[in-house]
C-alpha cells in the first residue's frame, strides 16, 4: 500500500474550488487525486502517470468518485503539450515526486536493494534504458559522476571500480548482486549506518528515469500553465529535487538582482509569482511513515 505524504497540507494549499481545473502530475495510487476529485465536483482533474500498474489501480478508485477526470498515461515531461491540447490555463498543479511504495515493493521492478530482481528501475516499462545498461555499459567516469552527483555517495569511485571489476568477469544481472558488490567496496564502518546500497540505487534510478532534467523542464512548463491565483504544490524527497524547486521558485518570485535598487521597479519586471509555503512533515507523520522523513512541500502562486 502507498501512504501519501503531506497529503492534507498539499490539498489545503491547492486552494481547491468546486470548479477548479487541476493537474496531478504524479497520480500514483490516487491518494491525492481522490481527495482532489471529491472537492471539484464541477471542475476537472488531469492526472499523469507513466506506470501502467498505478494507472490501473487508480482508475478503479477515481471512477467511484466521479467522471470529471482524465488519466494521461505519459511522462509529465509532456505536461505542457498535453494540457494545451485539452485546455488553456489551470488552477492547480501537483507534483509528488519519486517512486510509490508499490513500485518499491514489487521485486520485479528492480527498485529495491532488499529484493532480488533483474536490474530494471524503469518507471515507464516501455522505455529501453534500464538499470542493467547503466551498470553494465556505462564507463567508470560516468558511473562515478552519477553516484557522486545523484547519490551524493562519498565512495563513488571505489564502488564504480568494484562494478567494473565484477562485470569484466560476467554481466551483473540482479539487484542483490549489485547490492553485494557495493557492500564489498565500502569500508566496514560505512556498512553499519544505513544500507550501503541506498545512495547508489537512488542515483541509478535518477539516471534511468532522467528525473532531474524532466522535473526541471516540467516545473518551468507548469508555471506557464497557471491561471491567475493558480498554485503549484511540489513534494520532493531528496535534496537535489528540492534544490531545483527552491531555485526556480526563488527566481520567478523575485525582482532581477540588477534592478533591485531601482526606486521604482518597472511593471514588466515585477515578479508574477509569490512563494506561499515551504514545509516539512510533522514529527507524527514521520513516526507513522519514516519514508517521508526527507520530504518537503513547496507552494507557489501566480499573482
Ligand atoms: C510518490 S508517487 C505518487 C503518489 C500519489 N501522490 C498518491 O498519493 O498515491 C509518484 C508517482 O509518480 C510517477 N512518476 C514519477 N515520475 C514521473 C514522470 N516523470 N512522469 C509521469 N509519472 C511519473 C510514478 O510512476 C509514481 O506512480
């Protein structure tokens, strides 16, 4: 089961009205979308996901609530073109990034270092690049860069060396084989903290799904789709996603540096967006769902 994170807060900040047009970029198991649909009886919900299992499960839930929704089985990188085919502006857009618990729990998806499966990690099962190609075909330099940049892994270099050495003998096929190689290539002390494969698995997942680039482009597109007083709520799960969100929100909600000291800011340079909230889960939510400990919700509004 997937426990939705920062659920009440994000719904509250979406400022839903009976006739709101809302986009849920990350439908997942419809935790957020179900609540949204209940509150927009005369509005419309567009919900993206690229995972067929998630869509199947959510379709069953949503159709019991209403029929004023459409599920778009696409990567949300297509947000702008897909929404513009259907409508002009929208009143709210939600991103609840990352993977859902069922994606982690189903061993065959290859996201988990606890369960044995083929190296996969594709959110979109029709895509060709999977964790197998990253682990078995990327150069040493590329592996180090990915582990370092996307996993903030301090033993990136020794882990990459371990991978190269092992794959020269035979291809690395499974999650547990990879987890074991990682374990063998970090100091003993490091193995006792959290699971030594956690950061590398995260890094490979980000690479396979091109998550940061996709998010950055989609967030910029989302800003351009907002109607006046419309809001974007973003729930992130690690510092790199949050950094992108923070930077973009700060940029579009402030006067350009070079103009800050002018006595009167020309109308066209006045920021069109304002930051509404930046919140973390409560202690209680973290106790109930430790997976959300690094989550953050940021909200911006078009003026
Ligand atoms: C954390 S879950 C969302 C959970 C959902 N808010 C709920 O309450 O059930 C993230 C979902 O977004 C999907 N997803 C992640 N990146 C995506 C992308 N670039 N395009 C489309 N769907 C994406 C994943 O497949 C997953 O189902």
